[in-house]
C-alpha cells in the first residue's frame, strides 16, 4: 500500500476539517429537507464497465458481510470491493433476474424469468446456489418476498399464474390468485403478505392482504379515479401504514384509499425504502424524492443520475442510498463539503477528481496526486515514484488501481505497482509525447 509523504503538520490541520465530510461519506448525516447544493449528497454511478453484469437493474439488496446484490437482466451481481456474478452457468434458472429477498444472515431468494432460486451463505462473503427442493422452476416470476407469521417464515413468489408459497419444505399455489398475474409483493411487521393482482375479467387492479398461507385474502380494489393504473410497489413502513406506488402516483391505504399524496405532476412510483434517520425515500419516473418533514427532490443538477428510477435500497449499516437507472446503479455518499488551501489542502487548483470503489477520493493537482481517505489525506509526488508532480488526469482502473497522468517533459502515465509507480512514456507507445491529459478504460 502506498504510504503518505504529506507532512504531519499539514495533515494535522485538515483532519478535523475532513472529519465531518468523511463521517458523512460512510453514513448519512441528518437531513434538513433543504435542497441547497451544500446539503445534497454526492452521487456516483456504476455500470458494466465497473463490473456490473448489466445496467438494467431491477432490484438491490445487501447482506451481513457488507456485500451489495444487484438483480440485472444479465445475471445476479454481488459487490464487496470485488465483483462476482451468478448466471445460468452457476445454476440459476435464468440470467433475467427480477427481484431479491434476503432472509436473516445466510439466505437470499431470487426471482427470475424462469423460476425462483435460492442462495445459501457458506462462509463470510461466500455464497452457493441451492439446487435441491427450494427451487420453483418453469414459471415466470415477477417478485419474491419473505413474510414471517407466528415465527414461521414463508417465502412468497408472485408469478404469471398467481401466488406461490414455500413453507415446510415445499411450494404450493395460492388458489385465490390462480391464473392471474401477481407482480408486486411486500410484507408488513405483522407478518401479513401484501400483493398486487392484475385485472381479472371485469375485476379491476387490486391490492390483497394475505394473513397466512391458506387463509382467505382481504381485497382492496384500486380507486376508480386511477383508471387503468397498475401497482408498481408496496411498502409498509410502520404498523397500520401501507403506501402503494402506482403508475398514476402514490396512495396510502388506511381503511380506505387516500387521494394521491405525491407532489403534482409526479407519476409512476416504482419503489420505497426507509433510511436509518427515519425518512422515507421514494423512487419515481421523475427521480428520487425524500419525505421527512417535507419533500426533497434530487435532480441531475446535483449529480443525480438521469431518471427513471427502477429500484431503491439503503444500506442498513452505513445509510448509503443506492438506486438503479437505465444507465446503471448510483449511490449517495454524503453531503458536500468545501475543501481548500484555507482548510489545509496543499493547493486550490484541482484538475480532476474521481472516487475509488473503497470510497477514497483522488484529485489531480499541480503539486501531486491527492488522496482523501476516511482518517487522513495523502499527497503523492516524485518521492513515491510519480514521474512528475504536475498531475493532469486520474482514473480508477477495473482492478481498482488508481492511474495518474502528468504533463511536461518528465510527464507520463503512472500505474501503481506495490509501494511505487511504473511510468509509461512516448517511448513505450502511449502517444507522441509524454503529456497525459485524460485517461479512460474500455470494456476489454
């Protein structure tokens, strides 16, 4: 690991200044609901060029080891600093992954276009596909969820031909929904299952509450005012509270349906998540909204990825919010803070900034390559093997290493190797001169 050559005197001046920012980078700070730039989080996007199986992400989940799971149209990706992808080659029934349902610390249920699969955690960070009697093969599955009733967890699958439940080691079809597509599932704190049933003959779209396997459901048809609106997401954040996202807005069910709750003009509510600070985050076709004491919207002017948002998830330990978009996944790492020479940085001139997969921030400056980590900052220069301190470009390679480009006669492309850097110059074939102003990586 490269060591810092930044003096203790300078580092001592900035550690206290960085403390608030770094703390916010690993766990969300309390929100005020204001939309000024200084209070909004920094969003970073990940695509297949970073290791994601596909930018088409339908669901996101996290596990006990800090890993993030992404259900994509090209396989199931897991990220814990390194990427792992499960596909049909590893035993999944389909590469088209629709939804994820973690159970406790050691189980993950997966809805696919060709059935339900089950992963079991064999050791920290290691997961294996269970090929035994837990699979539900040969049916298109839209969603999967776990409901715990009387300490008996049941795995429910919403499929093209209705609900299926896995209890006591076997799958059974839930008769009241037979032959009717069930696309959206959720469970509440009472162990009840909630699901969205498609139109059936003259019957409209409806939300069903299922107390237990084998029990008759309670049916709540959607309001006539929504017309042909379909249910996209269901969420029960508190006992007695049910929020339903539809293609025509957001509804609340409290004995009867409320009027749409969302700000005017917002349609297609696709997902919900509860943040550790108590706020509710909502994914929509117009972007992400946070609902605390008031509504806050996150837009592209603040670095947020282009909507629509397909899924949303919050890491329970760090509070980092993840969303999926047509261009991949993005996550928020905390609010903005202003750093400068007045707060202890070696210079105000910053030419390029990137973040690596561990959360460190790297900056190209005319006095060296600057690293901002969780507890300190480091400045790398010619003393650590860089060809020049005049850094013009910085980029994170697919293997996680940080490459740097510099200008001038002694410039070149610096690649980390152990405790130092290896330099490539014009003589090595990188171009007509030693000056490097931009770095990018392709998919090969």
